[in-house]
C-alpha cells in the first residue's frame, strides 16, 4: 500500500514508519510522499535521507485551505497514494481531502482521546494532574481529534515525571503503535461500523 505522511515538525513518527519498513515489521507498505506545511522542518531532512519524495508548501501563499488542498490532492493522486497518515501535522484536514480520502486518513494523537484533544496534549494532561495518559490512533473526520478511535495505548504518569520525560515515553510508544495500526490497515483487517472500530 502506498501511503503519504503529513508532518509539520521533527518527523520522529515519519522516521519510525520508515524504519519499521526497513526492518520488515511493517510490510507491503511504501511511503510514497511526505507532505509538509513548514519549509525548513527537520522532517524534510529525514525524507531526503530516506529518499522519499516531498511536497512542501506555505499555506499563506494560497487563497484558502481548499486551494492548497487541491494541490496536495493532485500530488497524492500522482503518487498513487491510498492512505494518508497524519504524524504531527498541525492543521485540520478540510473538505477537499476528506471528500477524496474519507475513511482513508488516520492521525496519531498523544493522549487518550476524547481527553486532551488539540494542541499540547501532553502538557494538558501533565498540568491537569491525571494519573494515566497515553496515545490514540484514530480516523480523521471534520473535527479536531474527533474521529473514530482505532487503537489506544495507556501510560501511567509517574510521581517523578517531568513534562519532558513523559513526552519521551509517549513518543517511544507512538513509534510502536502507529506502524502496528498501519499494518492492520494494509492487511485489510480494520473494520468500522458507526464509531466502533475493530481489528480482526
């Protein structure tokens, strides 16, 4: 399955996907395109190192979201992309991409949704004082982190945790869970009925 990864920052999950492919525990998968909305982001360097084609754009150079999503859509179709993986992409997906790829866009979020949606989820959970947080991989809909949940992983917040140490542990688990979910989708073992998602 040819996938596109959308990212805005360092790209550690992007690298984890590619490493999983290299190590053959994510199989029958090719990263056909990186889409990045932040020129200069480290994820672009990672893509170059792995030989992954990139589409880098600046949203402010377009009239609106529909305009830049039309260009993204053309790049996705040209690359034969079947699945979009949001891995630290800091923008809501708009109607243009949702209509074309509805049910074929997933996102990884560093909390146990529906708790702590949106930006700075790790910081939100840490400051709130919850004892357990985690990671969620979900399908993307028109809302912010509101799509049907595919898989979750819970992590305790230790008494001696700092926000940084918690973030490091969360990222380590993200690098395991996201390739696992991609593999299930590639294997056609993910089923969705209403909001309930099962992996068979």
